[in-house]
C-alpha cells in the first residue's frame, strides 16, 4: 500500500517558471489537502478538496491552482514562480467516514525558487 | 489574536518519563477539531491524534493522549513513557467549522528532545 505519494522530491525553479507538483493516494480517500511549510513554521493550507471535481481555497491560495479530476490525484500548479514560494509542500488525504479525521501525509516536495 | 498558541519553543524530557506539550486555541465556532502532528528531523509529517469539539472523552492513541479542557480552550498533548524516537517537532492545529470546511491553523511548534 503506497499511501500518499508526491513527486518530485526536490526541484529548483527560476523566477517566472511554472510547474506542477503531483500528489496521488491509493486509499480511496475523498478528502485531500495541499499545505506549505516555511522554515521554522507550522503548515499553512493552500487548497483542499472534498471529492473529485470539488476544490476550495485554504489560507494561502494566491499563486497556486489545483484540480481534482479523479479521487486518486490532486495536482498543485504553480504559475509564475516567485521566491516567496520557496517552501516544503505537503500533500495529505483523509477518510470520509464521520469521526475519522486521521490524516495521511506524503513525504513532501522541497521547492527552491531562485 | 493567535488562533493556536504553543508557548514552549523547546522542551527536554528524560527517557521513560511523561511529558506534556501545551496548546491553547482561540475560536468562536462551536464546531472545531484539534490535531497534533509530529515532525522528525527527517521532515515528514505524522498525524498523531485528533479531538473533536463535541467529543465527550479525551482522545487517546497508544502512548499519546490529548488533555482537552474546553472551557480553558486548551488541548495539551501528553506523551507517556517517552522514547528516544519521540525527539521531534510537535505541532498543534485546529480546524474551525464543520468537516468539509477546512479552515485550518497550525501553531509554531514545540521541539521535544528526549534525553537518555
């Protein structure tokens, strides 16, 4: 059971470039999330999804876009990368069943924008 | 006002002893959830425990328990019988609103070091 997978593990972008961070889960979870973690800080929610075709903004959505065409995949798109987007990005998923809010995290993607 | 406050930037605990990591929260929403996460030096995020605002009993997961005091708005994590592998950053987080509406706030974390 792979759980939550993220690719790539590490990436360097130039200012103005675009990229997509991939996230996939094989646990049939409806809830999926994208967080970023800046150095020495807790996580901040970028976007989340409660099911295929449904996404919504979190606390820090500017400069990002998401889509959720399948239950398994939840890619995060960065358009026009900026140095402020240098961070570690975590994808997570959780079950739908009421009361179970266990979250499963991917290993993270470390992004450096120069 | 801070939504989640973790007042202990760093803590030490002797191996096999219990330790309490403090977390206070601020919300006016009657429906919310409280989470604790562990982040070892390797960087991955590990979900530890969850407490819903309507849960009558304190959550427990193995050696982890959440001391939920609703009136005081505190949600302290208690780790019993500390192990060397417990050395890590610990984050408290809160989801405001019912599930499906994910307004989530994290604290700044507490670095726990377990001493042999």
